[in-house]
C-alpha cells in the first residue's frame, strides 16, 4: 500500500483570507526584523524568534533545511505586502505522507487576530488537498500555553508530551507537547476554521 505524498512539498505561494504565504528568502530579512521588533519577540523564552542580529542566519538555516528536503519555510504578508512573520512545514516525511507546521510567529500587533487562523487554513488545505498528507503535526514548549491554546483552537488533537526533549535558547531543556490532525478529521476542521474567519464579529 502506497502511503506517500501524492505530490512532494515544494515552494509555493498560498493566498487568501487577508494573508499571503510566499517562499521565504534572504530578501525578507528586513521585514522579519521589523516584525520581530513589534513586541521584541526574541526576548520570549519559549519561542524560536531570531534576534535582529541572527535573522539572516535564521533564514539561511531554514533554506538549507529546505534544500535537504525536510522543511518548507514561508514569509507571511498582509494584503499590503507588509511582512507579518513566518511559518513553515517541517519534519517532512514523504514515505508516510507526514509533515508538521511550526516555527510560526507573528508581529505582536498581529497576534490574536485572524492571521494565525488564516495561515493555518491555507497550510492545512494545501497539505491535505494538494499534497495528499495523511497527517499534519504540531509541537510546542510545555510552558508556551498560548501556543497550546492556539493549536487546540484549530481542532488538533493532543497526542502527548515528550519529556526532556529539546533545548531552549537559554540552555534549559523543555518538554514538548505534540499535536496532530488526521486527513479524515480535516473536513470538519476546515468547516470550523472557515466559520472562525467569516463569523460576525
């Protein structure tokens, strides 16, 4: 039985619901620095936001991982072309049609808006409907409660916790909370995300 992707993940532009996800490049460094400065996000202990001096290396590492075939990074823009942040597919495993969504962060002023819901809808729609993913996963720091709530609002299921799993930037070791969504669960989650984006406010 073939369990691989119908189409291998490759750079693509995803657009809709007031956001545009375009393939990440080094030309996005100034915009990402500006987005991270909106809230000084690199100061947060439980995120992967690069400091201003580390932005080019952050992008280069993402592009190297893309060349190796296990990541696909995007810059997130609004309708006016302003860079809001970044996200990516990662831990791509073609043989079992699995990928994860992560390394996601947005400018402080764009958090708790429609942006995250819109981006996740576009990424999930592409993963399940174009790539033929069997499962999409997420992972987050055990102390990043805001991220856990955001993932759960999408409709993902909590799989469990990997204890003593990864280094934080401050040298401490985090537990990692794992989530996933199966292809059979996607239609209901898609309807839920569309409702969140179109409901009266």
